[in-house]
C-alpha cells in the first residue's frame, strides 16, 4: 500500500508562482515513477508531467518552460514548481504514483490551484 499527501495549492495572481509537493509513504520500494495530472473545471483530467526512477521526464507541451517536475533523492516526494502561471492553469492538481504491482496507480487527494486577478 502507498499513501500520498499533497500540499502547496492556493490562490495566486497571473504571472505568480506556486510549488506543489506530494509525499509518498508505505510500500515505497515498489514505486517506479511519480507525476502530476490536473483537471480544470468542466474538463477531463490531463497529464502535466511525470518523472521516473532514472530521472527521465515527460512534460505536456502546454506547460513546458513554466512548470517543472522533480523528486527528492529518496524518490519518495515529487514536486511541481509552477512559474509564470496563467488563468488556464486553474485546476485541481492530482499526484500520481506508479507501482509495479496492483493497483498499479495511486492518486493523491487533489489540491486546488486558482490563478486569478
């Protein structure tokens, strides 16, 4: 079992910055990748970025150059540094953990990010 705790969401002005954190605990030996997805109001959940145990990343074109994913040295905490935020970044952001056994994916509880003037 893997437990996730997300933090760092909030309200920010356009052009501002936020840093999201996702801390994993439990069967952390089975984790091979972590990532962030988001769900804007009235829209489907979409990929933001992922990072695997080797440090390789997959980042959505819409956030390249503004949002950066990283992990700590133990690979149990994922971060999303969000810069130059735009109103279209407003969404509930969910942490994803990929593991080698069932259920294969764990999801965090979600944290609200609102970009508004």
